[in-house]
């Protein structure tokens, strides 16, 4: 038994001692260095980010588009029929609850932050050269770019790892870790140094990525409270906000998925829809409805070009602070969202999974930004304006939503509701992250000591506080530089995920419909397997990936004839399937 294992036993932990302590140490050291060495750390990430944006920005753009094409192929191909569980198991959650949980844990906070800020920013400063600021063309392109950033591509970044997690966790019954997605190539080495290195990077990167989201949410809550109560937008106020929200998130994560996260998610999505309906009813309703439909068409029209657009000829640098930042930021917390979505999606087919996780949130995003975006343009083009001045000229992006709501009835009440919405989205992101990070470190989804989930939730709040303290007045810029650097390794892993997923499907799938796949024994990390073996509770679990004997498909190098009908056998002479030997 190693020193780390003895320490884990002494503290009453039930987790992988190496992953827990090494990842925790890296997170704590990073937070301390960020607070103590503010300027050197800021300069380091600024230089690294500048190099990546200049030389590898195209890779971020190209990579997400490739991921999207891969997911569409998976859904439309024969693999779409594969169920992400045993063949006789259906979905564990209703469609309504499923959507609410994946949405709240996914980009609920982001939609609140950018609902007003992004459309007005692109309206005042068009991304592409030759478009007059403040014009109708600028408004149209602003909606196209906004939906590009928060539609299919953002959810592609979540869906790819989520699909891989769902397959390897529910189908091959491997531990809920990033390393499990590389089992077809690594085999039992997922428990060795390579696997541990992959998991450590994933855990630390997830903490940092979620912390950036928490930092942005804190800035927005602070801006709203400043407008409503006069509280200053300061480091002290932001630390208090993070402390309060972290405390509530800890209570929620201690309550568990069904009593904490699920309840908060369902309640918050209803309140968000309520705010959306209020803006629609009390605003220029007809303009918003027509504009939303038109924006969907603009998005679909611009999408084929935007998914490969790199601003090569004008090279304005606009993409560096917008698209590339979004992709790098989103992919850093995609392991956390991926495992969470996989956890709540057991029993769905690959086709249902991809269409649901890509389609439903994208449709909601189109409606959300359509209504808020059209409201922004109506205020600027037909009303009193003020949004461009505050958001673009003054640079107050966190205060955009609250400035927007001053143009509607009951502004104070709706602003308070918006603050609560951001806070609860904030909480669901933190408690979901705490639950998933604990799952990634212990390597199983069975009940574990609450203190472990509490620690990871607290660690996210700690890093968010450190980043805000270090960023000072340049908060958003520093967060953008930081997350651009952290996101690069995750993009590389994304390409490897696709290869492993295809290899696993080809290994497991037979040729005859309905598509049957081999079954796998449950795999536990070595420490947990030894622990249960000693206690006599290991059951049929194994330590090394192993399929159930007798469930292997019959392989052939010859093409299968789809006209072959297996039910015809027995009706007269035996029929031999083309491409198969008897």
C-alpha cells in the first residue's frame, strides 16, 4: 500500500488516492501561484495565448467542425441503432427532466451572460469587414454569428465526449474516466501511467474550465447587484458572491443528483422560460417572433461558410477574442458536462442521444437569442438606445442584461430574477462539477463519502476566486488568455476520442439486424476492485476490461448482403448469408 493510499484510508476517503491527491495538489498550487504571482502568471498566459491564437487558431475552428460531421455520421449511420446500455434497458429519465438537467449543467449560465452582450457587440462592431456598424446588415450578421457560437458547434463540443463516455461507461462498463475512452488502444494500460496522466489532465482542466464560467457568472451577478443596490464592483464583493454560491452548491451536491441538482435544474429552466416569455410579451412581440424565425434562416444560410471561416484575408483578429475563445473555453469543461450528460442518458440509442443533445438545446438557443437579440436591435434602432454605449463603449459586458431589462416593465423585479437565475445556473454548474469530478477520481458511480464531492465543489470556487483576484480590472481578458491555453490539449484528445469510438463499435457490433453488440463485465479501478474483493462485494466485476464469454459477434471480411433475410431460414432449405460461411 502506498503512502497516498494510507493517507486516503486515514481520512476515510474512497477514491483513487493518486488521482485525488495529485490533482488536488495541482489545483491548490495553481490557485496559490495565481494569487501570489499575479503579474508573472498573467504575462505567461498572455504570451502563450498570443502564440496559440496566431498559429493554431485555425485548428480550433477546423476541429469543432470535424467533430460535428462525425456526430452527424454516427447518428445517421447504422451505429445510430446501438443502445447506450444493455439492449433491454430504456431511458432512466423523462425527456423533460433530461433536457432540463443537460441544459442547466451545460450552458445555462453562458446564455444569461451573453444573451444581450453578444448581439449588441456584433451589431456595434461587425465581425466581417465591409459591414456598416448599426445597420440592418450588421443586425442580421450579429444574429448569425451569435447562433454560430451558441448553437450546433457549442453543443458539438459537449456531445462528442458525452457520447464516448456513454458508450464506454454504459456499454463496456468501464470506469467513468476520460482514460476509459482510450481503452480500445490502451487496453489495461488505462489503469497505468498513461491512463493516470490522461485523467489528471482532464480533472485539472475541468476544474479550471468550470472556474472560468463561475468567474464570468460572478462578474454578472456583481454588475446586477451594483445597478440595483449600489454595491461596488470590487474584488471584495466578488469574493463574497463566490463564497455564498459555493456554500449553496456544497449543500446541493451533498443532497445528491435527484434531491439537489435535478430539483434545481427543473426549477431554474422554468424560471428562465418565464423570463423569456415576459420579455416577449412586454416587448415588441411581433418583431421578436418574426426576427427569431428570420434569424434561424440567417444562421442556416451563414453556417456552411462560418464553420470554416478563419478571416484569412482581412485578419482583423476578431476571431481570437470571440470564436476561438469560445471553443477553447467550452472544451475545457466538456469532460465534466460529458460525464454528466452520459450519466443521465443511459438507455438511449446513439441516434436519440445525438439528435437530442445537439438538437433540443440548439432549438432553445435559437429562440432565446432570437427574442433577446431582436429586443436589442429594436431598442437601438427604434428606441432610446444605451446598450451600445454601456456594453461596447464602456466595456461593461457583465451589465448588459440589466441595462437591457431597464427598457421593460418591472425592471427592478426582473433584474432580481435575472440575478437569481444566474446564481442558480451557477450553482448547478458547480454541484454538477463536484459530482462528476468525484466520479472521475474514484472511478465508479456508486455512493462515495460526501466529503469528496464537497472538496471538488469547493476547489472550483477556490480557483474561480483566485482567477478573479489575479485578473483585477482586466478580468475578462485575463480569463480569455488563460482558457485559450488550457483548451488545446482537450482538442487533441477530441480527435483521439473519435478513433477510439469507431474502433470500439466495430469490435463490438455484429452484422445482422437488430444490431447486437458483445457485452462486457463491469470494470473497477484496481484500488476499488481490491477493496471490494477483500470485502467480498466485488461480484462479477473485474479489474482488466473483459467481455462476457459467448457474446462475441461473428466477424467477416466480406461485405454483408442487406437483402439477406435471416427469418427465411427454416422455411425449406437452409439459407447461407452472403458474406458468411456456414
